[in-house]
């Protein structure tokens, strides 16, 4: 019987998967509400997924973008 193994939760791969899942869920919520993310927000999301931005930094950056609108 074969088994599948998930990456450990605290490994870089595991953390990246969790960040990707969080972004997918957030974008799905936007789309359910009839909204679409801007190119800038998608770029910030990519930075977050890559681990170059923390969640708080992503949130603050998105808020700054929308205050300018």
C-alpha cells in the first residue's frame, strides 16, 4: 500500500504551501464578492508566497494601495 507524505509543517516547502493556500482562499473570496485583485495586489501576493513579505506586511501594503484610490 502506497502512502503519500506531506512536507513537514515548518519546512520551507510546507510554509510556502500554506501561504499559497491562504492566497488562493483570499482571492476566491474576492471573486465570490464580484471583485478582482489588481496587478499590484497579485504581485504582493507573489512576494508573500515566496516568503519575502510577512502576512502583516502584505496586509499593510494592500491597505496602502487602496487608500490611494
